[in-house]
């Protein structure tokens, strides 16, 4: 549509933007950027008179005018008569309006029921309207309405006129389709076994197409009681059906629309009658059977009571929407019955489809958006009506008509861009209070067009009155300094202006980059853990290595003979050494909210010290191992200081610290002092004292003649002091010598030993 920038000009703008971004990075360590440059980025914002192309370019949208405002909450359906008159069916007062091509409107009819969900016009200009929740069809001619058909159903969801003038009526909550050839002359045409007939259309061969819920099945019905399933959608409801002359069928599927409309009808009925809201029960029973050639035959009709609407219970079963799965889709069913999914969404419900010569339009409930789907299946956001939902799309001369809900209006969308429009970006969370830098953008701005950017900021997640006002327009340059107050959240918007409405001239915005410097948050040291672990000393390592390497070359064998090896120089005494010594392992957990790499300094002090002594500095690891021998026995504290100074300038660098709980280091075993030893016949009485210089004793035990260890009770009954006295009576000793070994352990599990030779 618009002439593009010359390659050299676009290249120069790209270089300027890159240079700006590099300058920001060099000038401010920790500078962050929020960049929007793709379709997915821009789609999250709010459009007002602007469009978004599939390659992520913002431009002015086609000019949109309000053709008709009903003053009602929603326009449920709209139909176009041969003379171009538009008939709009509304809720929640059951009104039908007529709107001519110039936008002149008149109230055509007011139903006794609150909702008119379906409307159709035949080739002679007669209008048919289906009312709910007391399902009846009325025929309106020259402004006079007469009851045309009462199917005995609660809801009339859809109407369609056949080429022979027959009227097809889709009902709920029994999922039946009726064919009506005249006033009161209706018969059951097809029973789907579903709960609702949510869409009807007639194809170029006069065959009826029907969509159902809650199983989202699209039927092609060729004659009474004869149907073929064109597609069984994974979504609950087929909402819109558009047959094409070549046999192609477009369909929109979604979830939850019927339940919402039924709820609206029930609430409106309650408001009109002043009675208690009735309860509607929806039962789904699918019993259709496939016959030869894929034909679907309905189940045999069973006698059932007519629906007593006034007294009936109506409990609409809500459709549960599951996050993360598709909630709507647009399908194309080809003439060979193959199916393509042209578009799907996890966030938006699609309501109507309108095929045009060069693209397919469809409407959703996301601010009443209207999308365009080109031959390459690339989606363009054409415009937003800024209403709750766009329920219906109709073709008009050199324009498109869009009916909406929340409020009930009809908009006319032209072919050429409007003269002005704006776009609001989604709110950006910088994570913390931030200093705003510059706003830069890349755009194609033809002569006479303009772009104006504004920003606002605040500290609440959603813009409210606590936010700053929109700033004055930023200058149109490669980078503009943001003047909004420093805060956590920020939002920008762009105001676009073309040369003149309908001229086809529009700015094209490619990308926007916002730079900011987040407030540097201090790191957090969450925990310190000090443990001891066994570690081999250098001597024991050497001894173990030597023993391992020489085990094959040297061994000591003790035999029961007095003969020694002729080459032996003697029998050496084997020394049993302690294989390991203790190490102190200090670990800590720390993190930085900004993701900065942290440096650690580790300090210690004894319980009787005031000054902290450095153990290690400038560590990147979060652990430190020390030989336990470097600290004498006593109580110690350890402190870890974390700093983000490597990632931030000195003036803004932050640090945090944490001090451990007191840690008792005890490397010295208890000392056992043997006291009196007294003998009697076959018995011995032994007294001793155990003492530890650093910690309290925890256990004491003895072993007789290398037997099992046996616990010993302290003289005062509890082993809980650094010094304890013990006494032991051994009875039943045999004559001769006995070896008694006493073992005492302190709180650090250091063990002291003593032996006594009993004779």
C-alpha cells in the first residue's frame, strides 16, 4: 500500500538505532532494554484506529465509523435483506432494528421474550426472528410480526432460508433442526442428538449445513433424516458457517458461547418477570449411527413430554476453559472434505467469518478485534472496535459492517486508512524502581505523515490514578529522552497521523526500544552452613600411596615357627596411623535479584575477639574448605559478605552479609585419669575421671579383653559436663591378667583412651 524507504535510508536508520543501543550499554553498566519489534510483541497492546501486519508493522487502520447504536447491551445477530437493509437482533429487551445503507435506523419489533438470538431475511424481504428463552419464530412483514412456528424448544439459536423459501430452525436444548414451509407448517428435519444447533447455512447446492454443541460437529444434511459429518471439531461449538460457490466451507469454532448466551437469556427473563431464576438442565446424549457412505441416521424418536418452558428447569452447563489449550479456531473444509486449521487461539474466542475476494476476515472477543487472513495464511490485525466482542460481519458496498456486543453497535469499516490512530503498548515491568533512559524507534514516515510518542509510569501493575499523566510528545528523532518519573512500571503509546482520511498514506512503525537502568538491588545471603569432614593428611596420603605401591614387593608374614627368612634383617613393628584428619567446610547460599555475578569475602572471629579476620577474599565459589588444625579449640563465628561490584559501578554497587551461628571447634580428645583400683575375690573396683578442655563429655564406655564396648554411667547419673567421674565394678573375673580399656568422647566426637592391666 505504502512506498517503502529506500534500502540505504533503512540501513542508515538501523545503524543509528544500533549505535544508540551500543552507546547506552557503554555508558551505563546494567542498562536494560525493552524492545518490541514483532507481531507477537505488538499484538499484546491496545489498538485504536491502527492495524498490525503479520510481519510486525503498525500502520493506520481502515477508517471505522459508527453506523448504528442500538442502546442495547449486545447485537446477537444481523441479517441483510436483498434491498441492502440490515436487520439487527438484540438483547436483553428482545428488540429488532432495521438500518438502511445511510445508517438511518428504526425499531422494527419488540418481542415478548428478552433475547432474539437468531434472525434471517428471505428473498421477498420477509424477516424471521427467533426468540428465547421461550423458543418461537416470528415472521415480520411491513413491521407487523406474527408467530410463524413454535418448535417446543427453549432456545432458537439459528435460522437459515433455503433456495425454495423454506425456513430452517436450529434449536436448543434438544439439538433439533426443523424445516418450516409456512405458518405452523414445521416438521422435524434432523435430530442431531446434540444439545444445541449453534449455526445454520445453505450451500450453493441447496444442502443444509449445521453446527452443533457441545461436541462441535459440522453436519451436511442432504434430505430429511440424512446427514454427513463434515468435521468433528475438538472445540465445543461451531459458531459460524460460510459456504462458498466452489464447495469450500469456512467455519469458526469456540467454547462457551452457548452457555454464556443461555445465562444472559435466563437473567434477562428473570429481570422481565421478576421471578426466581429458573434452573436449566442440559443433558447430552449422542446416539446417531453411521450408515453406508458416511450417512448419519438419527436415533428412533422416543415419546417425550413437550417442553414446559414456563415451568421447566433450565440449568445451563458451563463450558470449562482450560488454560494453555486452544479455545477457538477457524477451519477451511475443502470440496474433497479435507480440513485445514487456518487460525487458532488460546486467548480469544472467534465469533464470525467473512470470506472476501483477497482475504478472509474473522472477528473475536478481544476488544472486538477483526483479523484478516491472506492467501498465504498470514494473519493481520485489521482493527479493533474497542467493544467487548464483534459478533457479526457483513459485506457492504466498499465497506464491511461489524456488529458488536457490550455495547450493541454496528460499525462500518472502509477500504482506506483513517487519518489518525494510536497504539498503546502493554505495561512493562522493569522488576524494580528504574531510571528511564531513551525511547528509540524505526519507522517509515511518508511526507505529510507523523508519529508522536508519549510515556507514562507508575508503581502499580495496572495504570490507575496513581500513575503519571502521559508525557508531552517526544521529539521525532532516533532517540528521545524519557521524562516520565522513575518507577517500576512504564508504558508508551504512539499517535499516528496520515495526510488525509482515505488517501492511503500512513506511517509504518517497525520497532520501538526503551532503555532503562534498573535500581541495583542488593544481593541476599540466605544461609551459611559450617560442617566438618574427614580428609586425608599429606602424611597419610603418602603412607597410603607407599603402602599401595609396595604391597606387592614387601610384606610381613608371621608364622608359628622360629625360622626366619634368611634375608630378613628382623621383624619390624607395624604402626597403625590415623588415616584421616578433620577439615572445616563452609558453604553458603546467596543470590542477586538482578542476576549479577557475585564476589564473596569470608571472615571469622573467636568468641573472645572483637575484630573480624579475613579467611578468603574475592571468591566466586560459594564454598570454602579449611584444615581444622588452623583454628584452635574454641567457639567461632563466620561471616560471608556478598558484593555485586563486578557488575555495577562503585557508586551503585551493593553488598549484603550474614553471620553464622556460633560454631564450636574441638580437636582435642578428652583425658582419662585412672584413680583407685581395688581387688576382691573374683572382682575389681575401678575409679577414673575424664575431662575435656573445650566441650562437654557425651559418652563413656569400656571394653574388657578386646570385647564389645559397654556404656558406663557417670557418678552423678548424667554425662553432661566437661569433667565427669566414673566407677566400675567388674565381677566374675577369672584368675590371671585382664586388659580393661576405657573410652570417653566429647561433643565433637573426639575420643580419649586409657588402659588398665588387671591382675
